[in-house]
C-alpha cells in the first residue's frame, strides 16, 4: 500500500492543466463497442479506473492502439462472448463500477450482455435499477442470479419506446442511450441526466451517425439507426479536478492559474465557490485564483446559514461536496453541507476533526462546518483515504495543515487523479510518494 507524505503550509504558485474528465472517459470508451470501425479518443486521463476499463475491453477482443498515454484508438470488430462468462471477466469487471456501461452497447449490438455486481467507492448504496428499467422498456429480459450476484440481459429484438426514468442517473442514462441508438424505432427518455458527460457522449454518438435530439436537456429523443461509424473524439477537462484546484488554491493561500478549464462547461461550480468567498477571474478558457489570506462564506438574504447541496445537473455535482466541506474548515463563517445522494460519503470528517476542524456531523447526509478563518491552522495527521473524492479532500487539508501529514491507501486517489503529486509539486507543493 502506497502513501503520500505531505509537508503543509507551502503556498503554491503557477499554472496547472486539468486532466481529461474521468466520468466522460468511462462512458465514451464503452461506446466504442457500438461499432466495428475505429474510434480514436483524445485527452484520456491516465488513471487507474480508466486504464482498467481499457484493459477490460482488450480482454473482450477490442483492438487497441495507444498513441500516447492520453490518446487511444479502439476497433471492436470482434467481441469475445466466451470471455464475458469467464471467472476472469467477473473479477475484472466487478472491480470497476464504470464498466457497467458496457451492457448498453453489448445489448444493442449483439442482443445480450452479462455483468457481475460492480464495485467502486464504498460511499453507500448505488443501485442499478434505472439501468435495467430502461433495458426492459426497450424490450430486453432481465435476469439476476443472487447466488453469484450476476446480471444478464438479453433480447431477440429491441424496440424504441417512451420511458420516464425514476431518477436522473448519469450512468443509467448513458447505458440506455447507448442501447437506444441501435434500436429500431424512436426512443424518448424523460428525466434523463444531462451532465456535460452525457452531452459529450451524445455528441460523439451523433458524430458516429446516431440521431439524437434534445442534447443538453432532460428530454432526449433517439431515432435508431442500423449501424454506426468510427470517429475522433476529444474528452473535456475534468470539472471535478478543476473544482478541486479552486478549493485547494483558496485553502492554501496559493496563486494558481488553471489552464484550459473551459468554464462554459462548469455549470454552477464557479458560483458555488464564490458563495464560499473564493475569488476567481475567468480569462478565456483559463481560471485565475489569486492568493487570499481570508475568504468569507456568504449567508442567505435573510441571514440564515449557507447550505451547499448536491443536485442533478445543472445543480452541483456530488463529487465536489467533499472538497467544499474541507475548504469550509478554514473559511470565515459557517456552512451546512448536504450530501443527498450517498449516505456514507461524509464519514471521512472524523479525520478532519482529528486535524482540528470544527465539524458537527448531523446525520449521514449532513454536516455543519464552523470555519477557523485561517486563524488556527489544521494539524498534520496520519490518515487513510476511504474513496477517490474524500482522498483528494484529505490531500487538500494536508497541504494547508501545519507540519507533516501522511495519507495511506492513495491507490484510491490514483484511481481518479493523474500523477497528482507530480503536478502539484511542480507548482510548489511538498508531496512525497512512499
């Protein structure tokens, strides 16, 4: 098990480039299964979760040519169906939650798909009902083996239909879209997720020849086609990493320019940080965060405490709430963080309390943070990263803390952040991988 050793209170200065979006990468890489032709994807983040998905596709028979660490060509002319029934497939696929999105393409193209219970972060229940509801509405049959926790969907022929999703699941929407683009007839998806990841997936599919109306809204109309072509696609910058860098700059009193952040795709994220009192200046595609000795959390108009809560797009992504929480510990003022989606994602706050943060965990979904106003720094500590997003939040806390901190289980951070220690060290951080 690898660890980070961090010496805190070293302000950073310089430029940093965000990696490609992890969540988009997982979707568009699965989409290459929809065509026999070559699909080239650029700006792929070189991280564990994405690399594991690429390796899974290779084992499934997809021809892969890696041009650079961040650019790959995929050709899924042949798919090894026997591998999908193997023990090796179950082991590899179950370790990566994002690989659930191979089911939609496989169902559309070959009429059947198999999948073990997916793994991923231990952040609470992450049900798959929306995926299978959509497949069944298209005419597929769903089977579940509770002894092996193995899912099977199959169909002689899919048919377009209208469906109202029970929740705006991002991966569920992606899976259903990928199944629908090769399905005969017209499919209408209402209450579809409309995150930038979904928009990018739809743009890539239309480039391949799919017919999709309503991109960017929660109402998608898809007219099925018989085949899809190859294409070239470039992944957006990772908005979660952009948000992490904004919070890190404020908390460590650093002056940072985030290059090619593409602010037009960040939604409400900049506004949410401004409500935390964090200053920033948008310069074209870049975001400049000046060094701030203090940042003050706003209150609502009536003077009540500010609440930062996650919501479906264009609301605030739940993946950034851990960062908002840790940034609030050094703000002036108080804030209520409300994590609606996952009931275990706030449980890392005990580590921040050990570092001197003033936090009240109200229940599994809500925490109140009373800021220290940069007057009392957090103390260095030894801790373990429980998941990707909490891991980077703890890294930000350690960078602002007094003294030395050690974070164990950094494989969790590596799953979502490409060479984060090397990139931050280049602008003045002190992070040693041990």
